[in-house]
């Protein structure tokens, strides 16, 4: 049984709490007032439930297939049509520039669309996801000519995009990359092997545009000698370019998403941006992708939660411990009477709602950075988006994985069977902790790059916002416990952040403690979101707002205490991690 | 790539640390001195690596198949032969009574065999696992006649066994069971539907002996009206009995282990034990099974760890942060130089070695209870085994699942592909958190049943042992930090245990906090095992013993701090868990 209904009431509330009005007021976003956005999201919800979701299990069971004779990939039944319908519904183009046929919607709006599509068909969602990333890269780093040749086709869904980074010997360490690009007239010829190329080949449309990292003949060694190229599957005259899918990976999940080995044999490519400066374009693409990957944890956690609640409301097993809560005449009560079933559901809900809020908060900062007329506001937006993106990517994917597993546990044995699909969600989600930079790479990005940048400016901006929320609610007795918890968490985070900037912290210490530190940061950031939400919810009446207060309190008293243990682990430093010699493992 | 080598050196050390000599001295175990045991384990290791492991991936890919025309299950290629070889190697009979053809080995020894078989082929291991449980049940609750008719065939591997508890409407709450047993001469006729019956049908051998829970016509309602019956697939005259497999579940993992729907239509059965007292026999079977299920987390965590280490030693990516650790002339260092790779491996190793130790500790107490001549020692054994079994089952399966996921993370993208099999280990292991009583049921068993029994006698026995280890090492400066950590943990556990027995703790509070409490208990128990191991390791020299000290220190400073957060969550009680009304979820 697969069940999903987008949490539209939560979407509305999050936009309201995070001050979406200010984003709508920015030049370029005037068309997207809150009611228009909610109407769009409601339509997208219907599309996802009625069109994308019914194909999700088919995709998992049938998977993609590869024909070695033709070197082509075939989608599971219905997926080609799904892509067409998705494009026709305007969901691909929504967040892209209007001058190339896009809808021009804010990132914060596109994010909700991504959540819904991912929740209902994660394998499928990866194709438009990568295409979106490619569009961002060409928009920011391409020439006018490249923009005009590629963007309308990509935004219009006539072509799709990929990101070709990884090679057999190089994943996290892109400096080891060996694919070569040799000048040939005004173009280049690329040769090499790329692996783990998502939607490297498929049958959704005829042409695929690959963004390929490679080295020019005069390139410096390492990461500073990487250039980026556009390599289309079909050349302008319609003939096949020398880039071919030579095989598929067999994976734990996302079976309907082809993970391709791509062979380049003198493939024609054109340079994007400056020679040897490819990593810059790649990071543009990856930062947007990383926020969306973080959201995958929210999306699959949400559909798993809804499935677990539906099961729990139907399943009767055992009696309530409190005799007054027992249903008269029934042989057993609904399992929602059992404290541990509630505990599991609240673990998921109290984290997932705050994670969604944090992801939207980050997207709003991206919108602020993109459109605000005040340079100080743009700087704030850039700082916060840069700081929070690795936090969202890492924390939300790991917690989402645990949340989906917790939802499986609510179903007992049924959760392990294919009947309820949670086992598919769990398998599909696991990769999110790995791709787009493993979660530890996110932690290194946070501690090694984002914290020290500009003398710690972005952290100061974040901490000031948190402190403002605390101060604003200093006398708000309705949420005193939540505010106090945030104050304590921020004190811990401040102290650890300061320590990380101290002399005793060398590179190995950063490597040793950054994953735990990221979790302290994330828990504090989620608590901040809960203060923002309950600041408003506490002033309103109705079940939705009461639910917010209850979720927030569960978070504060049952999830947040983890910070203390994590802080202790951060303070333990590297000593016991580096003590073992390599051959002792 | 699948790689496994049983950690025989650790097996030896654990037996030595836990005083196996005293078990070997018990009447009946004289043949199993330490060297004999280690020789047996070494042979079993070879068998598991060379015979069981090569079939593991085949089993996952091909799975079991069901033919609706004949209502029979067919195993993946090679599994039938594997079972025969397993029986011929003496691995099935090893731990069973010699009077019925068994090897008479201590439980502690059989446990290691189970770890190795599970690590190398979990799907397969479930068939002998259930057969072992059935043997225990008939040994303890059958008549002499039943023992002589069934035990030699089961111990000899001519027949196998199942446990038929679950029905569509009843899983955790067995009181809802409706399968009927009607007297028919000196036998009974059983009618009903059972689900999730592991190895309910297969082709390893001709006959299958089902242990079936059912109600007699005069049975009281609920859990006190359940009787247990032996229902063989083939009757004594060789004809088919009325118990049939009518379908298989499609599951996330353990694809080579058939999970059957069994239909009983007037099937002939014989009563085991007294009418309406079936739960007692069932618990005998389940307690042994629960310890072995806990061990599944250790087994798959171990093979995943070995796989991750093999990958990490081969993979080069990035440079060591400390320039002195960089390999000269190489473009990249082995990933073991990276602190976070070490952190992940140490998370797994420092918990898994202690979990194995705790499981063996429990098995040794079972042996003490079974064979000791001193009633006080038998009581101690019974108390500790009863107390620790739910801790091992719950903690080791959950932590094993997380550990296997952590090992996948070490491999990055490769871990998500089928190439390295960790994704299979993760899928195969997830069910262990659910079956044989979900992990929360274990927590309720611990807090609601085991702690209060006999005025808290078993907890007092456990705490006294822990305190003795602390006192014995009060002046042992070599492990002062480990001993201090155990003292602090025990103080927390003592305090929470006392609170659980207080008046303010009602049934709902128990339900709300018992899962977190179990984790506090488990972490303390693991720390106790580390003190026992390092008490000896600190007095010896050599890499193995140094590794023990380093693992223990990682555990104490990086894993154990979790206790503080968990204690805070326990103290938060039920308030925020019970606050939400059912329709607010």
C-alpha cells in the first residue's frame, strides 16, 4: 500500500513563519504571492499522488535495463510518459529563468515541488533534479551563446542533463581525475571513463547534455587543473557523439534511476567558463543539488511517516495500559495507544517538520542572495545558504534514513515486506548519505571552509539570528522551555565553534570531530526552527497549532538532549581516533 | 567482493576472559576444553568461508521460489546441498543432547558457530536456527515418547523445524490468536492460517516439524488459553498432513529464506506439554532464539567491518592531513589516514567486540544454569540469562544495523552497489530488529518483567558483578579511565533502575521510557565487558592486546557518552509522548 498527501498546511505555515512575504516582494518574484504558490503546490500534490506515485513500485520491481548491443538504457513501463507529463505540468520549468522559458519561481517554491516528487517517486525525481543542476551551471557559467542554445531545450524538457565527475580511481578526491580534453578547432575532444553517472543514458528524450570534468593538455596537476565541458549525446547535426553508456550498476535502491558507466572516446565537447576553473561551475551545480539531496531525507521520511500512521490507525494489537483508554467491546486497541509507537512516530515527526523548515529557510536565503536589491541582504543570503547547505545535506539524509527505519519498525513484520513500500523508501534513501559529497565531506566543508570564511562572518550571522529569536521570546511564557533549550544549545554550539577556531585544533582534529560537530549544529538549527514555529503557533488556536507545540516539546525533551553527548564526543578530539595504526584495523 | 575470516583470536580471548574454564569443568562439558573448542571453531570457520559464503549472493539474487500448482518452495541452487554439508560437518547437532545424537557442546560454543554461519549466509542460517529452537522446546516440554520420536531426526538433520505463532490479526499480541485445535482420538485436528513462517516449506529435506500455537475448544480467552502442538508435514505413514504453504512474502532481504503463509486444514497434531500452557514452551524456544537473533547484529556487523577494512586498505583518495603521514611518491594516500574513516570503523569495532562478549557472557550463564551442581550458581545463571537476553536481542540488532550502515558509508558509492555485498548485509539484518519480539517488546520484557521479578534479584546480581569488576580494578592505573567510566555508568543505571521501581512510574511511563532505558543498560553492560577484557589485556603485550585497549578507549570516550542523553530522555517520562491525541498523528 502506497499512500501520500502533501502536507500543504505545513508548507503554508513554514512559508508564513519564515517571512515568505519578503521574498515575494523581491523583484522578479512578484507573480508568486502566497495564495498562488499554495494553489500551484496543491496541483503538484495531485500530480505526484495520481501520476508519479503509482509508478514508484513498478520502477523498483522492473528497474532500468541495459542492452549491450545498442548501448542503450530502457526505462520501466510508464516512466517515459511520466517525464512528458511532468514537463507538461510545468514542474520542470517552474524554478528557472523566464527569459529561457522558465516559470521564474523562487527556490523556496521549487523546493516543495522537489519534496513531493521525491516522496512519490525518488528514482524518477533524479532526472529533473540533475537537469535543474545543469541549468544552474549553464545559467551562471555559460556564455550567452551557450545559454541560448541549451537552456530553452533543457528548461523545456526536450533534453535532460547529467553531471560527470566520478572516475574509477577518483570520487571524493577529484584531484585524481584523468579524463582528457584535447583542443580540436574551436571545440575539444574528450577521452576517459566516468562512473556513477545518474541518467547517463535513458529513453525519456533523444538528447542528453553531459557536464563533464576533464583536464586540458596544459592543466596543472590536482584540483586546480580541472575544466568543465558540455558534451551532448547528439551533435548539432543529429549524429551520435562519442559518449556512450557501457554498463549499469546494480544497486540497493533507486532501481528506476540508471547509474551508468560512461565511456568517452574522442567525444566532442565545448568548454564552460575558463580553463582549469571547472570546480567553480561544478560547485554551483552541487550546492543546489546538495540542498535538494538533503530534502530527500525529508521527502522519504514524510511518506514513510504517513504510511506508518495509516498502518497504526488500522492495526489493533494489545490493550492500552491505562484502562480508561481501552475501547469497550474490542478485543484489542489501536496501536496508537502504545507509548512506544507514539515515541517512534514523534521521533520522526518532530525532526522531519523542523528539517523541512530548515531546508526552506536555506532556500529563502538563496532567493534573498539572488534577488535582493540590498547588497547587505544578498551577502546575508549567500552566507547563510553556504553555511547551512552542508548541514541540511548531511543531517537530513542521515536522520531521514533513521526516520524511515523507525517508520518501518512501527509496522513490525509488515514493514519488512514489499507490501507497504517502506522497505523501498529505506533502500532508495540510503544513497543520499553518500552522493553529492558524502556526509562527512559536508562536515569538512562546514568546519574547514564555511566556519573560517570571512573571519567567521556566516556563523556570526546565523548565531545573531538565533539569539534574536531567543531575546524576542524572553518573556514568552508559553514556550519558555523551548526557548531555554535553544539558549542552552546555542551556548554549547558557540563554545564548540570557538574551540574549533583555536590553535589546539589541527587538521586531524577537524577531521575527527567535524561529523559530531555538524550534528550539534544541526540540532541547534532545528531547535531554532521550532522556536520560530512555536512563537507563532503559541498565539493561535486549533489542532494544527497545538500539534506544533506538542511536536516541538517532544523534540526539545527527547531529541535535543543528544547534543550533550555529541559535545562530549567533539571535546574528546582526535586522540582515540588516531591511536590505532593502519595495520591494527 | 565477499570476504570473511572468523575472528578466532577474539573468540579465544573472550572465552578466556569470561572464565570458560569453569564451564568446561561442569559435568557434561568435560569434552570441550578450550583447545578442542578452538579447533572446532577453526574448522567451522573454513566451512563457512568456503561453503556457505560463496552461496550467499546467489541466494540473495535468485531467492526462493514458490510453485502454486504444487504448493512447494524451491531453494536457490546449492542450498539443499549446503544444508546436507552443514549437517555432515556436525554443525547442526553440536550443541544438542548426546543422548539423541547431539554433540553436547556448551551454548557458548554453539553461539560462535551461529555467529559464523549467520555472517556468511544469514538466510541459510535461519533454518538450522529454528530447528535448534524446536529441539530446545521438545527437549524441555515434550514427553519421553515425543523426544525419542522427534529429537534424533531433528538433531540428525533428517527433518527441520518451524515456529508457527503469528496470524494475520495477531503478532505481538498473541492473545488474539484464533487457530483452533479439536480433539480427534488421541490426537488433534488443527485449522487456521499462520503467517511469516520461516522455512515453513523448503526442499532441504522431506519432512518439516511445525510447532503450532492454537486454542482448544475449552480454552480460556486471551494468552492463557493457548496450547502448543507438533504438526509434522508428513504423517508417520508418509502421507501429507493438512498443513500447506499457500504463498511467500516478498521482503527487503533474506531472500533465500522462505517466509511462508501456512494454511492448516484439519491438520493432525499432538499436544506438547499441558493444555492452555503453550506460552511456556514457546518462551523456552524464544529465549534461545532471542540470544541468537541478537548475535545476528554481531555477525553481520563483523563481516561488514571486515569488508570495509579490506576496501579502506585498498582505496586511495585524498592526502593525509598530517604531512608526515603522506606516502611519498603516491598521488593519494590510503583512506585509513582519514580520521573520519577511522571513526566509522572504530564505532563498529568498539561496539561489536563488546556485544560479542556480552552475548557469550549470556550464553555462559545459560550453561551455568543448565549444568552447575550448585543451586545458587544455577539460580545466578538463570537470573542473568533472563535479564540479559532482551538486552542482547534489542541492542545488538539495532546497533548491528547502524554498524552495517556505517561500514557501507566507508565504501562510499561502492557500498551502495551489489559488488561488495554490504547492501545485502544491511537488508538481511534489518528484520532482526523486528522478529522474535520487536526490540521494544524486549525493552518491555526487561523493564516490566525481568527487573521486578523476585524483588529485583537478577538486577542486583548483575550490578554486584559490575561493582566487583570496578572494585577489583580500583588501583589498576592502566585502565583507570575505563573503570571510572563504568563506575559513572553504573551509578546512572542504578539511579534509573531505582526510579523505575518507584510509585510515580505507571504502565504508560514504562512503555514510554523502556526503550531508552534498555540502551542505558546495554551501554553499561558493554562497558563492563570492556573492563573485563582490558583488565587482562592491560597486563599483556602484543598488537592484539593493544588493539583491545584502544578499542575500549574509543568506546568509553566516543560511544558511552550517549548514556547521559539517554538518561535525560528516560527522566523526561511519558508526558510529551502521551500529549498528542490519536487523531493528531
